[in-house]
């Protein structure tokens, strides 16, 4: 089975940098994904790490350390539209299990 | 840009009734999924489907649930006898091949069907 832990909420100001951590316990781990969800809308894929290290996609970066069963999502130059829930997801061979989500609030 | 579509957007039903939720995955994708999200909670995996059969299912996906790909484009979730606790948003997702590497983790979600069981 899989279980993922992430903070329930994070608050930051516009223009700042925020890091959302995720620790996991899984069997048959493939890699760590990150999804964004606005107000119960469709989750949107942000990033995926199969290997240790940092993946950068524009203002978003994601990091994975398999030895520590840990990853994070880094959001830079925060904008108001970044206020949303962020889920880490651990993929095994045939399913994706999500953490409980981190509600990010960006303040002006 | 291709997208996953779902119908209906909202469904209200009486407890004990059968419902069918419909999804049209992205056309060249090979893996299909159903998830649910109870209001205020996390997205929960229900089932994955590949090569016309169930690939994986969670404990939530009991005998009252079934999935089907009746033709080359639709993917359905049937709940045979709905319970109050089935009230949730149901998301369909699909994933496929990219550059020869199967990226199941890059899943594209539909807008969801909000199911309310009374």
C-alpha cells in the first residue's frame, strides 16, 4: 500500500517562494507526482520525478530523494492564481495514490 | 489541446438506484482511471483499466462498482446500488505513451461528475 504525508495548509505572500513537502511510504514505488487543484476542479498535472534530484518547469520545481522517501514542490514568484490545493502522488505500477493535499493561500 | 470529458457534470439520484458515469479519455491514451473525492477530502484512487481489463483497484472499488469500455472512445463507471456515502465528485483520468516511455503518473483528469445520493 501507499501512504503520503503533506502539510494541510501553507500561507505565503505574492512574490515569495514556498516549499510543500511530501513524505511517503510505498511499495513498488515508481516516482512522485505533483498535481494542482483549484476549488474542487480537475487536478492538473504539474511535475513528476522518477529519479533523485530537481526537476524544473518554469516557476515550479520538484525534488525527490528516494533514500529519504521525501520530495517537495517549490513554487517561486508566487502569484495570486497559485492559491489552490497541491497533492503529491506516488505511483506504483498500476495506480496513483495521493496525499491529503496542501491548501496554499497566497496573500497580496 | 486534447482533453478528457465527462458527462453528466452533476447527477442526483435516490439511494439504491444505479448510476452510470461516462468519460471520454484522450484518444491516443492507453490507461484509464476513476477517482473520487468526497467534499473537502483528498482524491482517492478507485480503479485503473488497461487493455480492456481492470489493472488495479482499491478497497473502495467493491462489488457495487464496475467499469466498462463499451466502444473505442467511452469509459464508464457504474454504481449498481448507490449509498449515501457514494456522494462525491468522480474524476476520470487517462494517461498514455510519451516518446516510448509509459508515463502513467502523467494523468490527465476530466472535469468530474458531482454525484449526490439522496
